[in-house]
């Protein structure tokens, strides 16, 4: 479930580290908050199965690394866990004893868009990677994403969105409402 501890960054001898747990990777504002709090490495431990999320797996973390100028460690378990009692997943399918195959594929993404090769989809593995944390600062300076971002506008939009009378800012094409004869 969602936490309420914010987006803490832990300053260690190895760098400024954060943890974006599992499903949190699907929410870009989580990644942004860790970056705004100064993260240099964000680990994303996951226990996720294929179908919906696997095509996004190599993209989400890499995009977060680029957009926020930090490294991302994408960690996913492998294998299939069988439970003693079948259960349903609310998807209309009959009861089943497992969630599906946890597809592994752990990897590191860098702020310069580079990526390590992924670990196996089927076997446990260990990945060790060198990370030059100076790259975080270099790319922040080079790209200037923080300088060109419009944080005040984003904050205003989010504040409006949270109100019950929120009206999306949609500009309609006049041809959509033109009557044809």
C-alpha cells in the first residue's frame, strides 16, 4: 500500500540513496520527489510479473534516471511462487495458486541514458556496477532540466486537481462542435 513517509533520501558514504518501492515506479512524481530531495541512486525493489508491466520495465527506470539526473537500480525477483490455497485476482479469471512468473531482468540505468545488460529472467543473479556519481552533477549542469522546469505551474495544477471543482485545461478544436448540414 501507499506509504506516508514522504520521499526520504539517505546520505551515506556510498552516495545519496533512495528507495522507490515496487509499484511506486509507475508514478513519475515519486521519481521526481526523490530527485528534488537530492538522490544520486534510487533503488526500485520489485516483485512484479509479466503481462502489463514487463514492457514498461526497461523504460520507466531509464526515463527516471534521465529526467532526474540520477542512477536507478531496477531489482525484480525471478521465478514463480506457489501458494497452498488458490485465490482470485479480481480479473474474472478462475482461482489460481500463483501470481505468474516474476521476470527478473534486474539492471542499472544511468542519467546519461546508458543501461547495464539485464540479469536473467529465470535465474537469481547478482549485479555489481561502478557508478560515477559526478555524472549526476555533470548532466544536471549540461541539460539544465531543473532550470527549465516549471515547478510553480506544476504545483498550481496539482493543487487545482486536488479540489472537487477541478476543471481540466482542455482547448477544443472548433471543428468538433461545428454542425454539419
